[in-house]
C-alpha cells in the first residue's frame, strides 16, 4: 500500500520509528507526552511506536518526572544494551578495535602496533591488516561476552580514498600506504567471522573523526566545520550544509611549496611532507637533531616537543626552529580551508595533532589569519578536538549506528549498504541544536 507521496505504509512506520529513536537518543530521557511535539507525531502514533520499540527491547523506562496536576510521567530512553557496534581505526601506527553499546560506552578494546623495530612500516601488508581486524573483532567480542549476532555493524576508518562497487563493497585507494584498489570489505566478508546480516562500513579515518567531533565533541552546535586529522600523515573532513554528513578531502596533499620536499605520495611540496609526524621527525634529523632511535613515532614526537619546549633548561634550537616553521605551514594550510570552505570552526584531532596543538596552536592561528581573506578569517574559530585520540574509532562506530537508526532500529534484511547520507545529515542537524 502506498500513500500520495509515493512512500509506502512501511516507509512511514520506519520514519516514525526513526523520529522517536532520534529524539530519545539525542534528547532523552523523554516522556511520551514530550515526544509528540518533539517528533511532530500524534499521541496515538507515539504510543504505537513506543510500544513496538519497548516490545523489541530498543527502548526502556528511565524513571519518571512530575507532571502538573496529574500522575508522574514515565521517562523513556534508548536501551544501551539493545545493540552493539564495533569501531576500528586502521591508523598509521596501530590498529585499534573497540566494542561499544548503543550509548557509545566502550566495553572492550584491542590494539595491534604497526611497526617494526619501533618504526612505522612503509607499506602495509594487506593480509596482516586483515588478520589484525579479524583477530581484534573476535577478541573484543570474547572479552565482553557479546554474541556476533547482536552486532548492528562494524565501522572502519582507513587512510586513503574509499570507493564502492556492487561486487566488492568498499575499495580502499591508499596511495601513501601502498594500497591500490584493495577490496577490504570483500576480504573481511570472505573471512566468515561475522554473520552475513552484520554489515561492514568502511570510510576515510578523517571523516570518521569529523563525525565524532560534530556529533559529540567540539563541533556540536556548528553548522559547518573542517576537522583535521594529524598522525603520521595529514587529512581532513569538511562538514557543511552542502556536504551533509561530511566529506573527506585530501588536504594533506595540497601543495604548500612548489618543488618542495618529496611527499610519501610521490609528489613534491605537499603539506603532509612538512606537517605529518613522520615528516617532522625526518626534518629534525636532517637539520642535525637527534630523534630517539628504536621507538614508535608517538614517543619520538613527544621527545621532540620536550626538547623544543623543556620544562627547565635550554631548548633544542633545532627542534624549536622546525616546529615554528611547521606552525607556519599549518597556518597556510588552514588558510586554504578557510578561503575554500569558510567554516565556522576548524578542529584539530589525531594523536599528533593533539600533542602539537597544545604547544603551538596560538601560533598556527596567527599564521592562518595572516594567510586568509579577512572576512572568513574573522568568522572561524580554531580549536582542539575534545574527544581525544580515540575519536576515529568512535566515529567509525557511528557509521553502523546511523544506518541502524535510519532503518528504524530494524536489522539488516539484505546485502549491506553504505550509510544513509540523508540520515547522517539529519542527525548532524539534531546534534547541532
């Protein structure tokens, strides 16, 4: 049966369920009385939807609140343990796998380093990464006692560009890590670890970071933002009304110096060749500095910052000069984001970004203003992200969560599909309020 708009009755029921779940998730706990005006549904529709969701265990009672001249009203919320998501960050120093409930409470985590002798590997072995993913997923399920059938999906943030085909699902083009059209989703599906009804969602790690910060972090309340990810390399996600839930952009490979340093992507003068953690440490060594040997990049970058900004004693002038130059490169890179997209906010995240930002974000702001047009520069705020180094895994877990709510809390009935952009945009609007 269809209605005049062309939508079926099933579509309308799903939309009603989605509206109730959305409001309870972002604004709950709420009473049935409050849900009516909040969703635009009639009291009868609210009662029917709530009864369905409670019968399925998706919604539960969460206390009561006094009403004027009547009985206390029962409050409702989305039941945290009615479903589970896995978020994965395929980073450039480690693979991190985390299991969450619907409230995004972490239940278990596993980390696998991607280094040999303390150094980042230059080319990822696809078989090794897939094995880390399979073993990590199995381990977090076992640690938490969660059944694979209770997962609503697995979200994965990866370096590089993600395309999709009907045959293979997500295809990863990771030029800087040596991946050329890697059918990651198919490899995971062929492993047989999870039931066919559990979908995989693969997207760029900067985009998953952006989603996390916009939903629950420093981006809340903003209508537009650029969220930048600093690790071994550099990436960004741009969120605006035109781009819906956000789009990953290869910001790290904008040219900041003609015929400059060779970037690991093969081009010359990329921002990443000056501002990524790997490049920073290389430039320090080339200038006569002494990065610690046989340690991972995070430890080495911490040592560089400590040398440049010591708690006492004299600073390492070489390290300080490299970092001050980097602040100017970053300011110039931020000016590109400001002039191109005119965002309300630029948010800095990633393990390296959080370390660097605490030291010289004021300097980066000054350079960004100097290189930008006055009007957009006067309307942007540059801050650190607030969700910490785990934000990529949180954002990855949001991918299946958003699609689950888009289906009205129904399980997947057919082949896995990519996240619903309209629903993510809708949730972004809700989070911004």
